[in-house]
C-alpha cells in the first residue's frame, strides 16, 4: 500500500477506504492523513493543534484554500490533487468545475500522486469532465495499482470481470483483498459460489484479508470504534 495509507503517527495502515471519515482525517497543514485513533487520542490529551506537525487548526475554508494554494505553487502533488478534489466537489468556496479538476489531477499524477491517478481513472471510466474512455481509465488504474493502490487494483479486477477474464480478475481481487479491501473478498466469495474460483483460493483470500485487518487494529482505534458504536454511528467499509 502507498505511504499515504499509513498513519504517520502510529505508522499502522489505515482501514479502507482511507478517506472514510470514520477511519481518518486529512490535515491540510502538512498534507498528512491521520488515523482516527491517533487524532482522537491527541484530542483526549487536550491537543487542539495538528497532532502531526503541531500547526494550529485552520478556522475556515478560506484559510484552508490559501494554505493549499501555497503548497500548489511549490508543486506539492498531494496539494494539487486536493485542490482538484475541491473543484470536483465544489468545496472550500470553489465552484464545481470538473474540467479544472481533471487538469489538476493530471498535473498531480505527473508529479507522483497515486490518488490523482485513481481519480483520473474514475473520471475516464464514468465520463465525468472528460470523454468516457474505459481503456484509458484502465491504464490509470494500472499505474496506481502498480504503486500499491488497493482501490485501483480492485477496479482492474472489475475491468477483467466485465470481460469475463475470470482468472485475471481473480488475481487482482486476491491482491486487493490481502490489502484489506472487503469488496474484493466479497467478489472472490461470489466467484467461489459461482464456480469460477476454488475453495482454496477463497480460503487464501479470506486469511489474507483477516491478516490485513488485524494489522490495522490498535488500542486507540478500538476505543474510537467503541465510542462510535455507543453513539449509534456505523463505520462503512469499501
């Protein structure tokens, strides 16, 4: 998995999908994704600043946008990708502009952003902001998957599955399932039930998935999960 999928404080892999607010927070100040366990633990200790870089938390969208733009000017790939996402969703006071988002993601991808590669794959697969091109989408997914992106690896499995290339699809799903991607495991189970995967392959995927999930556990994360459950908040998984 990519470096950005590991919490820089506890150094453990973040549960998938990493950008689920139940799993992590993304701090603009240092462009670091902090797992919710470490984030809540810092708050419990009375820390109101960023738990990683100690920068005071930004107060509004304008401040966040200004900080992102400073990093964009310095060619920070994650900042450029984040600005693209802001245009995509119409966040931080920006008007929604998919064409601008795609332009920024293309630049971020060239500079090394794996998330930007995945975003480009999604836009080309769906034809949002660009002409729909599944072949081009698959190339973006492949580039991201080669750098450890489990969501892109899962997408490649879906591409092969749609072509009925079951063996190739299974290989992709096995890789992403062993990185903790639950939907990949579910599809392998479906393939086993449908006769296109063996019992041994499903067992291998299940063990790999369970090992990956175990590696993502920590006392602080368990505490947050228990707190959410007591408040009736569920945690969705990708």
